[in-house]
């Protein structure tokens, strides 16, 4: 069973019985008859063989309007998978903003041997979520919408009191945590999503999604030569543009880390250390892009980024009886990933404020001042044509930072 996000196959908690497919079937029946997980290549490719990722269905925003979700201490948990670049984002953001005690988290893994029901809790006691007691991520979706037919995906923000999926919109979930949970953040929490420049950040993020974040999946799940080549050229062309931008910018928007840097990092680190294996010959490795490579190593040096970087998990290392052992079995276990990634990145020289990695909130700004309505994204459109990656043509030059020199920390007097 394919899975668009690798799951954690790390150390398992000892259970009295093996987690077989038959046991997973039993759990699915007990949960009210859960349907098997849909398959991307069967259900999310169009007539040209292009992978058109399903839109997120749980996209009701957080805010103060009627029907919107309210930020609350202790009510929600992020369900995520170690090998999933989408779900590494919100836990990095949460930790950078000091919200570990406000928003819980729980990792998922496979269900049964074949992963027929998608994300489960194979590495937990009795194969249950230790927070709510469910066996599958999809149970939260069924509880929220009994008629939901799509894939249950990570990350999903779950109301753990009602055991319901609340939001699986990885396009905007980190923004809700940054903005609507501001009142629970420490006063000195970094400003990852400055209010004045959210339009520019959103535009870049919406470009980043089809070209880099989803680039690997377009290659891996495309089922035609045309679709594969389009995705291949898009991805590597986009890396060249990003590398050019980082030649004169320490981070994507200049001197300070923003929400966009987190999105770029989780995809590119996953690509360099694992995703590349499923796409065939590469034009260039990430390490061959001088500016991107230094940029990623600097981000890796930050504890919250390093904590959620999993170099070897979910790679499927080992196996096979060939006379020649494969790269994954023979070489990967020997790679000194941490040593390689912590070498000098020499990026500080590009900054006018080299001693600070983050933008600080202006003095006197209240959580209420920081609020704004989070924009919608075209990538949640119900229209397949809207979500067809090759139909998206941004009106801005990605190689140019429109906020160059505009983000400043207040000088202490």
C-alpha cells in the first residue's frame, strides 16, 4: 500500500500480539467499519497521468468568526509522521513558538503489515493512540465527518476532547499556530509570520508547494512519461531559482527565518536524504547547490529543526539477496549524517543582523494586534484544473526577495 508520507518504522513498543492485517481488520470493524485507505495513483491522477493531490477537506480556520475554531490551551494535538515533510512543519513551528505545553503531539505509524488502513499506532501499546485510545488516524476523520471518503493525512490537528479531526490543511496550519495561538506564546517568541508581509509570504508558499514541496510526489506518483518529465523539469528549475535567491539572502526573506524557511527545509532535507531514491537519475544533488546546501545546514544547526530531522527512518534499509548489496543496505548505515550536516555553512555574512536568526515582535504589540484573517489557497480548490500543477503560473520572480531590507529588529537603546 503506497503512502505519500513515509511512516515511522523506528523502535517498536513490545505488544503481546503481532500487529497483523487480520488484527487491523478487527480494529477497523470495531471502529464502525472503516474503509481502506485510498491509493494516490488510482484516485489522484488525471487523464494525462499527472498526480493532482487531493484538496484538504478540514479547512475551517481558527479565528473569532461564527463557526471558526477557537485557540485553546490543552484542547488540541498534532498527529504527525516522522518521515512526512508536511507534518514536520507544525511541530517545528510549535516548538519554535514555545507552545509544547499548549498543543500536544502524537506520531503515527503503519496499520497492520500492509498498512491497509493508513496511519495507525503500531509503535504504541495495544496499537492505540495513547492520548485518545483510537487505533487509526482515520477514526478522527470519521468522527468529524461520517461521509468523508479521502485519505486521512498527516499533519492533522485533532480536538482530543471530542476525538475529532479539526484541521488537516498543511497549507495554512502553521499560520494558524503562529497567529491564533499568539496569546499562548512567550512574549519573546519569534515572529515567523510578520503581519505586514503576510501577502508576500503566502504568495511564495503557494509557489513553493507545487514546485518543491510537492515536486517529489509529482514525480513519484505520476503515471505517464509526460507527467514525470513536467514534474522533473519543474523541480530542478525551481531549485536553481531558490539557489539564486539564497545567493544574496541569508534566508528566503532576508535576515530572519520565516514560515517559508520551515516549509522549504522539511522538503529539501527529506529529498537529499531519502526521497531522491524514487525518481531515477538526478540533475544535481542538494549538496551541489552551494547556497541551498549552506542554508539547510544552518537551519539544521537550530535545535528545533534538528529535533525533527530524521535521516534514516522510513528508508526501508536492508533486504534483498542480490550478489551486490544495494546502496541502502551497504552505504546508508555508514553515512555520518550529523557530521556532514553540522559543518560550517558560512551564511551569517549575508545578514545585516548576523547574531539574530529570528524577527522579534515589535514592543507593545498585543496578541490582538497580531491577528489577521489567514488567506485561502488555490491548492484547496475542489477543481482539478485549479490544482493541476502545470496550470499554475506565478506573476512574480521567485529569484527576487521582495522584502529585501524591509524586515528589521528594533535596536535596543
